[in-house]
C-alpha cells in the first residue's frame, strides 16, 4: 500500500532536487501529518539534506503577517476592556458567560471574510422583527418591539464597535487571533504587499473544508504562481454529487468551477473506495465497554497473523472511551502510540480543584456540611498534604461535628497548618491564584518521586495555567472569585496530557480528526453511533442559525460539520486492507443513539459500488465464566446474630409504616437500613431535591397549623385566608430556616430553587383556597406533628418479642365527632391507592401487592385507637376530651397534586369486618402486626434484592447491590 504521504514525498522529490527542498514550504492540516511526511522524505533520501519548511496553515498565516497568536486569557481580557469602553455597565461576571461566544463569532466572521458592518448592522436592526411579524401574518407588528428586544438588538451595535476596537488594540500589540491573521493575509495578498517570508514554492497538502479566507489565500498564491495544492480525494464521493464527503472537494476538483483550487491537473483523484479489495466487518455491541474487548481481541488476532510491523489504527469516535481503552491496552505497550490527549478534566487535580471551589464558597457562607468536608479531606491529593498529627486531629474534629462544621471552627482548627490555612481562607481571585499555586507546589513536593505519574504531570500543567492567568491579569481590573474560578476551570479543561513513546510504533490510538493525511494497513473504529459520528448538532453562537446560513454570510453550521466528519471518515477508509466498524446497539435502558448514518450509507451504497468489497456482519458471542462458584449478592440469610439484631431494633427503633413498606418492596434494603443501620452521608447540593421540597412544604403547613392552634383555638374558619396567602413568602423563608440545619442551605432567589419556591407558593395557595370549601361543618384542628407510640408483644415460638410501634401524624382535626388523621403528600395520590380488595383489609395489607399509603392510614388509626384506650403521658389531656360515644375515626390523605379529590380516605373506614368494635379492631390489628413481624423474623425467608429494578432508581444502596441504573 502506497500511502498518501509517501506519494506526496515522491512528488516533492520529483519536482525539486535535494538542494531545492530547503527553499520550499509545505503547509498541512496538522503537526502529526508534518511528522509523518518528514519521515517519508527522509526514507526517500540517500544522504542528509535540509528539509522543507513545514507549517500548519495557522502558523503559515501568522508567519506571513508577522503576528503572534494571542493567549486565550489575554484575548478575553482585552475583549472585555474594549466592551467596557463601549458599555460601562457591563461587568466581568456577566461578560465571561458569553464573551467566549463573542470571540468565537469574531473568529468565524474573519475566517469566512464576512463584512462585520453588514453582519452586525443586520443583526441590530430591530425593524427585522416587524418583517418577521408580517411574514407570519401578525397585524400588530409593534408588539414585538419591547424594551427587552431593543436592549437585545442593541447588543449587536456594541459588538460592531467592540470588534473594531479589539482589532486595533491587538494590531498595536503585534498580536492576532486565528481569523484575524487569515483576513490580514488575504488583504496583503490582494493589495500586492510583500509577504514576510518568500519561498520558491508553497505546497498545500491534504486539506478539505477550507474556510473562505483559506481558499482565498491559496487561490491568490496560485495566481502568483507561488502555490500548488495536493489533495487526497476519491472518485467514490467526488463523482456522486449527493455525497456529503465531497461537499468541498467536488468544486475544488472542477476546472470550470470558480472554486477550482489547483495549478494544472488536479492532484490526486484515486479510486480506492471503488476498486480496491477490502474486508469489512460491521459489529453491533450491547454496551460501549464490549467494543473495547472486541477491538483488543481483533488486534491480538491481527498481530498473530501479520506480526507487529503493520500499521494498525484504533479510532475512538467517542473520545470518552479512552479511559476504558487505557485500562486494557497495556499488553501492546511495545508497539503502542496514543496520539490522543488525555483531558485534565479526568485527573485528580481537576477533581480536587472543583471540590476546593465548592468548599471555599461554603466556607465563605459560614459553614460546610461534614459529608463534603470529609470527602474533600479524603481526596488522594489532600492526603499528601496531611501529617500524621493532622489526620488524628481530623478524626477528633469529625467526631465533634456530625453534620456541619462552622467556618470559624475550621479556621481555628487549621490556624497552625500553613498549607491548610491557605486552603480554608477567604480572599479575592488574585489571592486564590497565589494560594492555589502554593498548594499545588506543595503537592508536587509531597508526592514521592517513585509515585510520579500522570497526576503529577497534570499538577505541573495546572501550575503553568495559573502562571499564565496571573501574567494576563497583571495590570488589569480585579475580577470576582466567581468569574475567576469559572475562567480558571475553563482554561484547565482545555489542557490535555500528552502520551510519550518511541517514534517507531505501529499501533495507534487516536480520534478521527487526528487521522487526517495518515493511512494504515488495518483499522478499527469504535462508537459509530449518531451523536458520536457525526457529532451532535449543538451550536454555540450569538449569531442565529437562519442568519448564519444566509448566502450573504454563509457561515458554517452543523450541516458543514456533518460534511467534514463524512470526509474524514470516508478518506480514512480509502487505503486499509481490513476495516472493523463497531457501534453500540440502542436500547430502552440506555441513552445511546442509533447506528451512525455513515454506516447505513456504506451498507446500502458502498457494497453495491465496489464488487471487490468483502462485507461481513458477524454475531459476537462471549464465553461464560468458568468459575464454579459465583458469589450471590442478591440475598442475605438470617443468622442468629442477625435475628437478634432485628429483635433489638424492633424493641428500640420500632416498626413504622415506612419500614414495613421498605421490607415489602425490597427486603435487602430493609437489611441495609434497619439491620446494618447504614446511612447515606447527606451531601450539600445547590438545588434541592424532591425530598427536601416535600419537607419544606410540610414545615410551612406545620407553621400555619401552629398559628391556627394558638390564635384561633384550632378553628380553621376563623383564620384569615387572604392574610395567610399574603404571608406565603415569609412562611417559606421561615420554614427553610427551620429545616436548613438538617437539610442544607439553599439559595431561594435564583436558579431552579427559585422555580421550586414559586411552585411551592402555587400549590399552597391552591390548597388553602380550595380547602375552605371542602366541608360544610366547622373544622377544628386538634394537633399538628403529633407523635403516637405504643408497644405490643408478639409470640414467636417460645419467645416473646416486644415491638415498638411509632408514627408521626401531620395533622389531627375533627369535624363534629369525626376525628380525621391527615397525612400531607406533595406527590400524587389517587383513590385506587387506598382501595381495599374484595378479600378484605387483612389480606390487602398482607398481600405481595403492598399498598403503602393504605397501610399508613390503617397504622395511624391503630395508633390513635391504642392511645384512646391507654394514652401516653403527653397525650392524656387531649384524649380525655374525646368522647367514644358515636366516635368516628377517619384517616385520610391530602394530595397536593390531586386537590380535586379533597381528603382521600378508604370508603369503608378501614375496618376488618362490618360493624366492628374498637376492641375487635385492635385484636385484628395485633394479628396483622404479628403477621409482618413473623415474616421479618422468619429464618427461612432471606433478605433478597427486589425484582422491580425501577424501584432502585432512587435507592441509597443501589451501588452496594450493583443496581445503579
């Protein structure tokens, strides 16, 4: 196989003698292509010689215009300074969120030679809204022109002036961003100005999808007889005018086209995809990981059959697979060449930095959740900074602070620790940079030399980023910690670790973009799914899509991105003898998208066009484990010790509706929670979850009910509802203050929490307005958040087991002589959830089809009746006022997502039999309790994992039992 770069090297040798090569320039898409072309030239030479001057096109433009590429941080700060001159109200906190988009658009405008005045004038025309309104039949077009729309379009007026000011500022500094250098070079060539460097010939090798400025640079140099183009094209996609891979090259290859980019005959049009024999295997896998194992097995087979000299490429369309590939590809280390960079986002220093930023914010707010603090101190990089004495002190500190650590306590604790004192301190962003640099340097010094690995290299690169930012910020206006942290995070995320190895390697792991101009004997491509290849259609720009795609501007959109990906993919398939294409088959339980459209195109088109193609779609079978014994993690047998622990828990912690529901739904979860007493550490989150939201609303209801008890003696009709509704914001804030020690501190005035606050206000308002009309009789509140407790003795064989039964009632009220035990639910409850089956209450509450809400209502009724017969000390006075004559007990649920149902309750009153007395009810209730206790204590019934996988979604123990879904 003669590669594209070998053919290019031969052409350069044929056109220029050994003494002339030093006088030519070769411009290529990437430095990797440069490296391999140099090798091909060296291979053809029989003695030492001076090589051509090699450049990427960006380097070429900068050299020819004598410009220096501006640092990204400096560019952002210079742009902000220009914007500040135009609009003095803008602040960096807001600018940083869209400033990068603005600069990206500036780059595109220059790359595609768009007239900036025309573009921004078009965008800033508020009258455009009127034309849109007329287009869609709107009579009153002025309604679209508001204060906000005017302000939005005014932004584009600013952008035009900022663009001009930034160009002038950078030019004065001798700096340029990429697009600016390209436009400058085009202007120089058009005006006939001398270029900074002259060459006898300039070769543009292996390009595709050129921007307008790049096209114009090449076209103008060709006209001056200074340039020659060398393309890597195939007739398969060039001759098919509908094929996206030939979108640009189709015009570059036509002499009659105004976009023709060649000097003389077009070099080169191959027919590899149409005529060359190839073996192609298309393999679908159940999950992404399976692809890696299939690829490694394929490489082993190729190595055994063809040796280690053949050039093999493993291409990751989803570059996130690199982590998994690195775990297993070490067996080929002697021939391995990983050309992909490893993102710093996946390193320990990045996770430490992210955790530190969160910790610093909490520290500034006054306190840190201990779960967050312990996790941060347990981080591997934090460990390197801790002495033995400090670790002992941390253990004591953790014992003294169970849930939260106050910032003043932390400051005192770390006062004598030079490093940790700088971790836990508040300052401006310059202080943060200095602290981070000091801490990172200490980390490097603390890690033993023998343990140096990719993490230490990542720390070194982070230190370099810190130094760059400090240099860029020198003499600038100070920026906030929030903006600076975001800037630093963005800069670190852009960094990548490079892998090192010997030059002559034959197994290459790379992304598709890195394959440009390179050829291999055999190739494997993973993750050929939509969203990976081609990529997602996400577009980030301040310029709307419909304007960017107008023929006047013709800026690139996702359509062009798809065409670029198509070219790289099909060019990569031109020369290898064997190709393996792998994709992940989509399923209901995964977010993987369907097979890539590129594969379908090959299936239905390429197979018919190339008769020499040997196409296979094999089924992959994995061998079963040879291990005779497999650990069963789905069940726990009840040993004597476990049974004793359960009995102790029944007597101490007790039995509640939630624990019964837990046992019924997943007995293994009951084992983890009630027997082992495992608890998930509470983590501080910026956004409250459904559990916190429910607790918050419940607390508001409790606050209001307490007011009604104290101010209106419990009479709901005496309460002023409009006044209550007007105070909802106050109630919600007070409720949050009361629960934050247990649930966490949340900002309620912005983000998703603000939305939840509005939702809470809405449902509470709807509830209070609706409830007043639910009953024609007066409703009197008796108690709120009342705890009931009783004990029963259960006979288990020869043993008597004492069981505590406890429950907390949200609200106890009466309507006449009907006492209602009400539970508030922020979720949706329907009548069917409280329906007793035809077999009766006993069978319904002991069946496998467990109805948790119905069980809860029976349980509350049982506790109420038990207190009625033998009230506890704190409830004696309340129950003394309750007359049993004509007494009706009605447990019910108020569902805030089903307010039309009013107070939901079981229609027959939750009796075990018709006309049942309270004494008989208690007797049957004891029997029901015995049934559940016997089931929990039955040594023949193990604790087992639920078969209902959906119920595992929000379980705290899903990681332990391998049910993370």
